[in-house]
C-alpha cells in the first residue's frame, strides 16, 4: 500500500480525521444523526460547504456510506460503515480524556429518530446497530 506522507498509522489516520470538523461529524453519526440538517444543527455550527466536503471525504475513505431517501430533490442519509463504526472506541477514549481534563463538559445524548421513506420506490433504509456515543 502506498501512503501519502509516511507509513506511520497516526499520520495516516490524521490525514483523514485530523481537522477541526471530521471527528465531530463522526461523533454525530455515532449519536444517530443521519441527515444533512441534523449535522448542521449541532452546537458547533458546521458550515454547509465544509459538511459536504467532510462527508465526501469520509465516504471516499470508506468510513461512511450514503443512501438516498428521496429522489426529487435528491436527498441522502449517511451511515457509518463497519470501518467507521471501528472509531467508536477512539471517540470513547477522547470523551473520557476530555471529561477528565475539561471539567464541566458533558456527553451529548443519542438521537432517536423515526423516519418515513419519502419515495416508496427507494429501498428501505438499513437500521444498523450503533455503539454508545
């Protein structure tokens, strides 16, 4: 396998996750957010263009999959892949460290949603299990 900068695993992970927004998008996915408006409603207020870019990068890296839930206009839900779900222990470790060193911070609650498919011609959405976020 050819690496962008070096064969260091930390370097390669940071090439995908090492910016200000990407882990927050992953966090939101772990917490159950799926749709674009849900991501933009997070308290950090990610800009729409940055969110679109991060979701594309995560999809290209095999961490996220995109599924249509409406045809006109085209709208998508985003779900973590098995590879993306593998980040759960990493996020949990960051959360534990953050709570220890930044008193007063808190874990965000999971998002429970019940969606109806807008377009009956689209296949039913898969309901993957999520680990605690």
